[in-house]
C-alpha cells in the first residue's frame, strides 16, 4: 500500500519516464557492435558488459573503432555461402587481382606478411592492406617483413546528377565529413579530393610515424568505404553509401582502389599484364622493322654505287687510247 501511495504521489511526467525506461531484457538486446555487423556479441565482459567477437576468428574486437581489414576478410571467408555471388575486383586494379581470401592475422588482428591458401601449398607476401605484392611460391616462401601501404588512391566514377556537376568545394567537404564522422579517420590522413566530372579521386596518406595508438588505419577506412560503395555495408542497419551534396545523391557506378607501399612490389616478368606484354611486343616489332628497313636501304644504296662504278669503268674502256 505504501509503495502504491508513493507512486501516486509522483508527478505524471516522472511516471511516464519510468514506464518508458528499458528493462534488463531490453538492455541485453542492445548488445551489438555499432561498427561491425560481422560479430557475435554477448554480455560476458567485466561486470556483465557487452563483449563482441569477430566471426571466423573469435577475435575480441573494439566496437568503438573500425575493425581491421584482416579480421573482416577472415569473417567474410568463413561466412556461410549463400546464393549471392562474390563481387570480384575490377581487372583494371593495379594490385588487388586475387579478390577475397581467408587470411592469417597476427595477435593484433593485422595481416601476417606471408599468406597461403587453405592447403598451405601456395603462398605469397602481402602488404599491410592484405594485397599480394610478390609472385606466388610454395610453402618454402619467406617474407622478410610486412611492408606498409602509405598511400591509397580511391578512384570513383559517378552517374550523372539530375542538376548537373557537383560543386567541387562542397563535394570535398562532404567526403571529408564522411571519412571523419563515419569512418573515424583523422582529417589530416585525407590528403586531397579531386573532382572532374564524372571522376572523383580521394587520396588517403598515412606514414607509420604519423599513426598514433588510437588512429584508424587508412587501409581499414578504405575497406569500409569500398563495402559501402558496393552496397554491402559493414555497419549494422546500413545498406550502402549515402552521400548527398545539396540534396543531390552521389551514385557511384565504378570504383578502383590503388595502393602505394613504402617499398616497391617484387614481381617477376611473368606478372606482366596482357596489355603491357602487348605494348612490349609492338615496340620490339617496331624496332625490328626499323632495323630491317635500314639494312635494305643501305643495300640498295650500295648496289647503286657499284652499278655506277661498273658503268663508268665500261665507258673508260671504250674510249680510244692516246
């Protein structure tokens, strides 16, 4: 009775707040990772706190920041296969020709320098983005170090906007806001935004000495962005990229991502693409043709001189001697 009397004495607004407050079951339902949907979460943390682990590796992730690309690729490789086919990278990409694979991650969730297929029969060396930077070899292949990717160029091509080209300054500001707020990348790591309709280029630049303990790696930010562009966002409840400039949506129809490492890649001649091989063949053929033409021309000139010499010699012989 006393408890009921106390409730009656409470103001009506306070009663409404108490009624709307979530109970213990509702609080448990909110145990999710806001930065990575490819996780399993439970209240197994200290004091019953929410704790999330990446799928495929059971690696405990920090949901206050982006998850490393290595763990994301591992979760994607171990996910159950559905009817939807995986999207392979464009053939025009400079380095990432191999597509998604099941990577080996170190204790910090980063790529190990050497990666192998599931049978461990084929191995290769990767950079800090997980992109192959050497020819493939067998299990005896050794990778001396994990070479860091310091410069990422995101090359976009957008569909025509209803009201015409975007304003370059406004598009620059919107993309910087996106990387700052959504991908939590420090502004100084977005070096530049270039725009010439319909091409947009985003340059991410981050040297090892610039990256602090709490800074998002440009490799992770670029991968989250790439998944958003492809309509397969890693953020729970989101479908894809949602960028608007003065109400005009930025609809991307083509994406290429180029990676520049601190050290050049180590590929042999067999790594050359068909286009480059074709160029080399054309150049060699042109050189050979030039040499042949030069030789034939010299022979013709030499033959003419010999013929003239013989003619002159014949004329001398027909003249009467004095």
